[in-house]
C-alpha cells in the first residue's frame, strides 16, 4: 500500500545571482515550496545563505567560464530533473560608444547573454525531464536604449532575442520560457547606474526587489496550461 503520509518532493529551482538584490528576493519568494540551488561565485557566502532556507544548497560557478559551469552542473543531484531555472545574474556596463573598449562590450555580452545561453544549454536535459520553466531577468533596457547605455541595452536586447528563440525551440519539449522586464529597481546595480548618471538616488521611486520576485513566482507557478511569456514590471 502506498504511504499516503509521505510528502511529495519539492520542485527544484536554480537561481543565479542569488546572493543579493533581485536574485536574493527570488530565493525568498520560491523558498516556501521549492528546493533551492543558489548560484554565485563565493562558495562560503552561498553556504551561509543556503543555511537560511528550509531546503537549499550552493551552486558555485563562474558563469563566464564554461568549464566551471560544467563542473558545477555535473555535481548536481537532480533525481526529478530541474523544475525552474532563473537567470538573475548580470552586470551593468555604462559608457558611450566613444568611451567603451572592445573588452567592455565583450564583458557585457559574455555575462548577460553568452553565460545565460551556455548554462541553459547544459541544463536543458534536466529541464525537459521535469517539464520545467526558464525565467530570464531582463530590463526595460531590453526594449529601449539611450546615451551611455548602449553596451547594457545591447546585451539586454540580445537576451530578449535569445529568450524569444528559446521559447519557440522548447515548446515541443514542454519547457516554458518567460522574460521579466523590470523598470528601475532598488539594488546595488541601481546605485551604480545613478552614480554614472550623476543623479540623486530616489529609492521611493524604484521597484522593490520583492516586487520583481513576485512576478517570477507567477511565471514559475503558472498552471500547466499557461505560459507567461513576457512580463513587464514598472514602478507605479
């Protein structure tokens, strides 16, 4: 006779950039009903963070190093596959075309686009096995660009293109792909941006990271018959 008292295993979610900002808020959002894999570079910091949640472990890797990513992926124990992959890690590269070097452009695209594609590729078998959901944290800069924001916007435009292509490619495999586009969010990156813009920091006018995390939760927990393809979250 089946044991009706045994609890069903928690779905598993891997979150990159989980140690702060939006990534940390997403971890807090998904923790009540997911087993968490917390992505970042600092192994000890991630272990301390994992101890805060009911079911979590560190996923330590340099996402721009394919060998580091492959080693981290190979170490994962995913008996039921991977139910959610949330790409929250990213960097801000600001400057005009006249100011930025080829290395600046490469750094922006390598972290914000290529690393996303490569980690996704390595985890697709487990995502397909679970019928999982992929969420990319994009930006309003994935739709528009302005002076000094070319390198960042180029990476976010490219991330949107990657996400759109991936969504169509994975439909037949039962994997959902969502793109979340926040406006300005009260994070360390926003401090960095406002310093570049030489403007006042107005936290009351920015989104809370938790508001973005709520949108991610909606995408991850959507019913099987639904896919939240594109979500735009803006300050009121």
